[in-house]
C-alpha cells in the first residue's frame, strides 16, 4: 500500500543576547561549567525574573520574517514539570499568547516552491545541560535560562527533503538577521520531528512519532527516511504504529525508541505571576522591523536579478553569511559577476576549507579580490597566473596589480613579440597547417599551446589564438 507522509517540525532557536532571558547572567557559549549562573537561574527564594529586551526584538524580527501576526502584548506562562535540568520546577514560556502566530515560509525543493504554514513562535527559557556518564549525570547550569524561540509548523511537510529545506531556510533567516548563530552542532538550533503515515486519500492522521533533538540537517533527512521505512513496514503487516518518542542513532543509521507516549502530559500551565503583561508599542515593533538586515529571500532575488547567478551559485553563497558579505563587497567593484562568483565558490572557498577559515578571517580584502578579478577580466593576467598571485596576496592583502608586476606575472600583450613567436611555431610545424585548414580544431590548440610553452605562459592566450588564426589564413 502507498502512504502519505505527514510531517510537522518544532524548532528551538537560541537567540543572540548578552545576557539570559530572565536574568543578568552572561549568555556566553562554552564558558567553564556553572560559571554563567546566578540566583535567578537557580530559583533562589525571593528572586524575580526580568524580561530581556533584545530577546523580544529577536522574536519580533523572526515573526516578521515568517510573515506572522505579532502580538502587541507580551504574556508569559509557567509550564510546570519536575526534572533535574529545570531548577525552578517550571519553565517560563508563552502558551496562551505566543508573540507570533499564523505565519508561513516558502521553501524550494527541486526548483518547486511550496508554502509551509507556521502555527506559532513563542519565547521561553532553555533548560540546563545534562552530561550523562557511565553511572552519574552531571549538570551544567550555564544553559539554564538562555533565551529561546520555539517555532511550530503545521503538518504541511511531506518528505525528508522538504523538512531539510525548511530547516535550512529557517537557519538562513536567523543567521542573516543575526538572531542566532544557527549552529546545530552546538545546540543553538535544535529540531524535533513529528511524523506519521496514512493511506493515500485518507483524511485521518496516523499515530504520531516524535524524533527528538536532531543536531544536523542531513540527519533530519536520514531520520525521516528511516522512520518512513519503519512505519511503512509495520502498516504493510497490519501492525499498529505506536506513539513514541524516538531518537536518531547515527552509528546505527536508524531511529531508536526512547519512551512510549501513553497519554498526554499535563503541564498545568498557569500565568507567570512574576511578569505582568507588557504592552509593545507600535513604534517599538516598527523600529525593530525597520532595523532588520536584508532577508535571505530578498538577497536571493537580488542575486538572481542583478548578478544573474544561478540557483546552485546562490545556494552555496547563502549557506555562509560571511561569504555573502564578502561577495557583495567585491561585486561592488567588478563588472564580470560570473567570473567573480566562479572565483569565490572555487579558488577562494577551496582556500577557506583547506585552512579552516571563514571569509571574515582572511587578510585579503574584498576590494583586492575585485582587483584580482579585474586583472583577469581585462587580460592583464591569466587564470593560472591569478592562482599563483592569489597565493602571494591572500595572507598579506598586497595590491594585486603591484604584486603581479613585482612577480613578473603580467601577461605579454605586445603584438609584434607574439607574432614573432607565432611565426616561429608555425615554421617549426608546417605540416599542422593542412590539418587546421581541414577543420581539425585540436591542431590549432596544439600550435597555441606551443606559443604558451615558448613564452612560459606569459602570453595572453586569447590574443595568441586570434593572431595565430590570422597568420595561418595568410599561408
């Protein structure tokens, strides 16, 4: 039997702030364990939470980017449950009135656009981090109270590919707006997948399985595909898919059960009595939105329209915020955008990957990269000469033209000199002329190659080809 896959996502995003959601503790990542924690985080009696203004602005920006209705009043609730990573015995969240509701995000899969509805985004605080050892569990409270935004989609996704595209699109938004660093491997963006299957044409949803804490986009796709296979096999046998919480085990390449979902958990939500409703003025919301950086969707359209980049090139750029900034600054000083993008995603990115750097950390400025591209474009240097020149200036940021002259890398464009070499090559290979006149293009390439060899690659190859053809036509 064929089944329709129903997928909804819950994405937790740690947002960038200097301090925690409801306390003055530092939110610095990777600090020594239990050093960024204070009495509010540990729920000492008599302590009171205060709302982080920057965290609210981050949530407003995300809501706007996701085409959501923005609530003009902040309301917080207590989500009551006891667990070792939750010092207060409850989590401060937004259950009744999320800051953003009824939004959507368009994704592209195989160049086809699909709109995914988003039910809500709400602000809350993160829990502490648990480190499970052989027979004990350690707790690092540095993470307790970090500001989170949780995004909940409608069940509109139908494949692992679509889920991956959605998470990547969200990651693009939060990184380009500088709401979050979006690093799944560090836990600043975490995803839970809810998945069920139903026969094609059926209206009723099947039993839902939740896959918790996915830590990479590729693993989201793998976990969904494995879960589709597992649930399909059960349904084909007439067995029941049990409602479970599972995790993806990368070593097994399969999902593994964590616990059964026998009944809905009652979190006994109540209004947070220590935080009264906060009115957000229209001016505050408007100013926050106006100050937003360029959205990835707008950047994508600009790259298509202005620079005539293709989808592959745009997707590579948008995976790296620093690389797009580098490209934009370099593009302001060149006219051959195709040559620039080929260099950026080719030679330049290869260097970054090899050295473990990003575009922001290299010494070579975007302006000097533009000068390098212009030297290639106007025929001053060849591509091979450019690659050699690049190795000399990448760590020094020297002026490309000055350095090219100092290294004697400038192409020879002296017509008389090139003609002398061409005629020398022709006279040494008179038998090849008949092949060229017979339409054998390789023979022409051979002669131009001999010219390049005699001049040690310093002749402009395009000019050499043009003059070679002219000389052969005279014979």
